C-alpha cells in the first residue's frame, strides 16, 4: 500500500527533473529552469515536513498505558 510519504518521495525527483525539462522545452534557459524546479521540489518537502507532519500514533498509545512495575 502506497502512503503519503511514499508519494512525496516519488514526487521530489519528478518535480525537479520534470519541471526543469518542461520549462526547457518551452524555451526557458537551464539556469532559470533548475531553480524553479528546485523550488517546487522544496515546496513538496516543506509540505510533507510542516503541513502534513509525520506523526507516530504509537507514541500516544504508549503514553496512555501505565508504567510497568518491575517489583
């Protein structure tokens, strides 16, 4: 099953290379196309890190259990 972060990891190189190639195809120079493609890839990474944060549900479940007594 493909999750959100699997899609994000796939979109990073696709955005960088695909947008750069598409912009070069329409006539924009390489020195302009690469930063634009990089910005889009950076925006995808930023969305995955700060907007849709990776939360581990097991941390909440572990904090709800009482501590194990070794005695």
